[in-house]
C-alpha cells in the first residue's frame, strides 16, 4: 500500500510551494496555521506574502499588530495571526529564533496544537510523527470500513493510524503527505473518486458496499450567513481597508443586528482598539 500511495503522490500530487525541498520549518508552520479550516486556494497567496515579508520568526516578532492583521486579509479566524506573532516571539526568546524540531517543544509554543506540531515535524523536519488532519482521518476511517471518522478524534483512531505509519522517518513523512493529498483530491467527503484511488484494494469501506456514515446524527455544519462570524469578518475587512479609525455608527449601519456583539467580541480578543466613538486595528489609532 505504501508503494502504491507514494507513486500516486509523486505523479498526481499538487505542486504547492511549501512542498519544495528545503522549505524552512518556519514556513511550514505558517502554512499549517493558515490552513486550519481554510482552503488551499485562499492560503496560497497569503502564505507567499507572509513568507516573503517575514521569512524568519524574528522578522514577524517585531511587526506591529495592525500590519499583521492587514496581511491576514480574508483568511478568517484572525486570532491565528496574533498567535503566530506570539509563537514567533517565543521562538526568538526561548529557541534563539530557530523553530524547535520536537513535538513536545512545538506544543509548548503559543497556538500550536497536536496536529500542527506533528505536521511541522513531518513536513518541516522530515521526521516521524502521527499527522491526523481531517483528510488523513477520513482516508484511514474508510480503510477500516467507516464512511467518515467520528466528529472528535478518538483513541482508537490514533491507534489505527499509528499502526499504518511506517517506522522509517522518511517513509513516514512521505506517508503523511500522500494520505493527506489522497483525502484532499480523491477520497473526499462527499464525492470520492474510488475508481482513481491507488489504495482501493485495501479499502474496507468499498469492499463492504459503502455503508452510510454512522456518526451523521452527531455532526453539525458551521453556518456563515447571518452569524456573528460573518459580522466580525465584515468589520475586520472595513478596518483593514481603512487608513484610519472608523466610526462605530458607520459599522452599525453595515449590520445593525449584530454589529455591537461583534465589536464587543473583537475588542475582547484584542483584534480591534477603541478610541471614543471610533475603532481601528490595534496600533493604528491616532495618538
């Protein structure tokens, strides 16, 4: 199965810039944080800008909040941008500006969870780690006869994934990359292209006749239209596009029902600053 998967990946994997040999671990870390709940098509231009503008943790650690939030553009969940700067500062303060290479050290950084730490070890350092994103979890679930993995990661999932992971560090990194790409391109959630799958001979879900998702009743879809998330995104875009503070009354006109709640949350998260009846990105208010 490993040989079939890696041969497919070598032939069909997308030519993404962070996959280029020699890509610094810091650039991999930026990519993984940006890619959380965000499509690759939106990540790509932002990643190119960030890695050119802030090629090392030290470069980002010294940047102002408003510039970081402007550069985040429409990636969503902008707290990730601020956590990236905190992460960069910690790398500078505690690791001499060099991204640490072990999962334990990476997990100690601000905003870095188990998936991101494992991904940086695998794709940034070519190390052996158990990478479990949505795509990998789905492929492994289907190999074991499930339509989709449980809504939350389980101990059983981790054990099954660990049993498939090659012992060799280079092979394990290649396995993680291949399974992730397979889930993104072929073994998709809604329309899997099983006829093109390089590991279909090992797929118990296919062999069992594609049984339905037994966890469907526990899944929730995330709405966007008419939500606080949408209101927050609207406000952040207005402020990113503005050269200075924006009056709160003008922001209320854009979304009268949710503007006040969205503003309250953005202020609490440190994503905006207020001066009188106006708000702006932190660091851009007139002094």
